[in-house]
C-alpha cells in the first residue's frame, strides 16, 4: 500500500525565484533584497533542515514534459539489467545519452 506523504511535506512555490532570475543574473548579490526571493529561500532552508524533502510548484515545467519524463523513467527501469549496464553516465554526457538510448 502506498503512503500519502503529501500532507506532511512542505509545498514551496519557487516562482519568485524564476521571475527574479529572468530579470537578472542568479548570482546577483542583491537578489536576496527581493522579499519574494528571501521568503522562498527561507522556506527551502526550513524544509531541508526540518523535513529533508519538499514539493516544488511554480517551476514552469509543463505537465506534458513531466509525463514524458516519467514514462521514459519507467521504460528505463523495465530494461534488463544487462541493457542498463550499457548506458554509461559520465559528467560529460550526463543523462542526455539515456534519452537518446530510449528513443523518445
């Protein structure tokens, strides 16, 4: 039986980070002067310290892309062990090779 952890995990809207990052560089030292950014950072800090996990909303990733990634993940883990070993993930190649291998 699956456990529903959603009521116990913080849900954090990171959209203020995206808005601020689109307007300036993310390494802008004045970024924390934005109250929305500071609030998100405090929530992330608290969630990481108190719970260790959190849900992110307001990230701008489409539902269709999330479904596609989930489908590809299932396809990968359904592969035989020997096939999975053929996929070498290196810092240079990253995970792009996995997506090419699964032909999606």
